[in-house]
């Protein structure tokens, strides 16, 4: 049994390879070569969670579980919101092959899936990216999205202005991109072609009144039925795509809250990303469509990433 720490994960799980891997994994899931069930969540008080996330990939004789804590308020302590490990088994003998750092895998694979969604759903000429939140996911998302669209401008807003300023300096220097710090989320998104919400918010930080026609949204941060980043107008205006339908219906406050209020129906969800990749459902149909990828994060992503890392270990 091997252990891969965050440094090893980051060295072996390259973003370009991970984007390709996540596309393959979404297709495997849709075509029945992978099994994904809802995560088990244990409340820890104060809005904090312990999550147990199992999955398997039958075509590769793999199974695994991610065990992770989610503490949205950790940004105040300068700590990551997601911490944990991925347990990676083979299913021929049941042997545990590896334990891997879950925080680094989560950061990379989440952004890679958003890149798959963006490449599929965003307008081809998208150049302006707005990032709401300036933590770890904001960093990996910029790394991922610049690989699928020719970004010319980035705008960022965070509830902590210093975090946004640090992000703009760090990422601007790293990627030679102009990054503007905004005073409000509304200011950040008003001219955006692509928006990523990567916050620990439980109340909306993105509002329909601020969206321009044709924008694509990756809604990433909220992963509880009582938490949301997008207001009802956003959801009502957009065409929603799920990574897994069951997950959105049970875990996505962005959808569940307005649905329970009777303001939207299940038809608001066009289908799953894997279905769109296979052409089983329509993706973007017009330049004015507002598309939303509701990302809940699936254990099958972690398992596929663990297998990729393990294969490259030597």
C-alpha cells in the first residue's frame, strides 16, 4: 500500500491530463461502466460536514471511497475548506492499493470537470472570466479554464478583499493575465462570458439581474440542500446540467430551494453532462442561452484520479 501526499498528487495529476480523464469518466458513468451513489453526510455542527463518498469503475476493476470534511468557515482561519483522503482499492482481491491526499485531488479534479463543462457549454468566443471566491478552487479553476478558452480578462470578487487582491497578484503574475479585483460580485460578473462560483456561501452571491445573455456558469461551491450560491432568478433564466441527476435532486441547494418554493420544476435540469458529451441531450443551442453546470463533485472523479496517479507513480 502506497501513500501519496499533496506534493506527489500535484506533481502526478497534471491539469491537461485530468481534463481528458474527467471527460472519459463522465462518459463511463453515463454508459454504466462506473457506479456512483449518493454520499453519506454526517453534520458536525456549525454548518460543517463529514462526507463519505464511495464509487467503483467496473471496467478498470477499481473501487474506492473519499472521506472528507467540509468546513466552509475555514477561510477565516486560513485553512482549506475540504480536507481528507481517498482510499483506492482493486476489486480482484479487495486489496487497498493506495491512500491519497484528498484535498489536492479535489482541487484539481473539480476544476478539470468545470473545464469539461465549459468547453462543452460556453460560447466558443468566450474571453472574459469572472471568479466569485478567491480560494484554492479559484486558483485551479483559472488553471483549467484557460486551457479550454482563450481568456483575455479575469475579474475576481471575494468576501475578503485582501484574499481577492492576493489572488489577483499571484495569478496575474503566474499566467500573465490582467486580473481585476471588484468591489461586488455584481461588478465582477456583468460583462463575463464565463462565471465560476467557488465559495463557501450558504446564501446567493450570484444574481440573475447581473447576468448577460449567453453566459456560462460553473456553480461549484454549494454542496448542501440548504446552501446556495445562485439566486432563483439565475436558475430560472438558465439551462441546468448536472454531473449526476440524483446528486442535484438531493444535494444542490441552488436547485432544491427554488424547487421546494414551487418556483421551478425538474424540467429545469436538461440532463447530465455525460449525456451531453455523448450527444444524447442538447448542449448550448443558441448564442443567447444561459447555461449552468451544477457541480456536486462525485467520488468516481476521485477514484479515476487516484488510478491515474497510481499508474504514473514510477
